[in-house]
């Protein structure tokens, strides 16, 4: 997502990451991976529930996630230790300034993400 951050901002939006670990972990994630982005945390995972994000060992480790894991490994990405809820899947949401969700995509399994081009198209069309 950081690769399309400028395009997101050109569309009048902000790129914000929301995790579910402790504040110190959110700070570490920001400093290590996205120093130019806003990172929030919701240790209760209530926001994940509001968006309908899936959670559980079977959806996280589903055989459908294996190809995505292999792709990530080939690209040099390695899973480190988990912070927060290890079996919480995430997603992407476009939320307007009034708090209305204009579009969302919730991961069905680990590694299930919409393409940045799809997110940009939705952002520009919403």
C-alpha cells in the first residue's frame, strides 16, 4: 500500500494502518515498516468486529492461504513473531470524513488482499 500512498493522497484520502497489538507494537511497526504513515491500534479488536473481519486459526491457516505464503516468501517477506491477536485477519476500508464506510474488503484467509489498483479505483469512484 505504501507504493500507492501518493496516489491515495492525491485522491484526497489518507493511508492509515490499524493493528490490534499494544501501543508499543504499533509504534515498532510504524518505525520499521511505514515511517511515513499513521498507525493506530485497537487491542480489543472491536473495530475488526465492526468491519466484519474474520478471526480464527482455521481461516488464518486455511490451505487457501498457502499459495499466498509461498508468493510472499519468494518476494523476500518472512512472517515474524505475532503481536496482538495472531489469528485476526484484516482488510481494507474506505471511510469518508463523516465515518461512513464507502467500500470494504475483508480478507477471507491469510494473504487475501485486494490489488492496490482495485483500491485506488474504488477510492476514485467512491
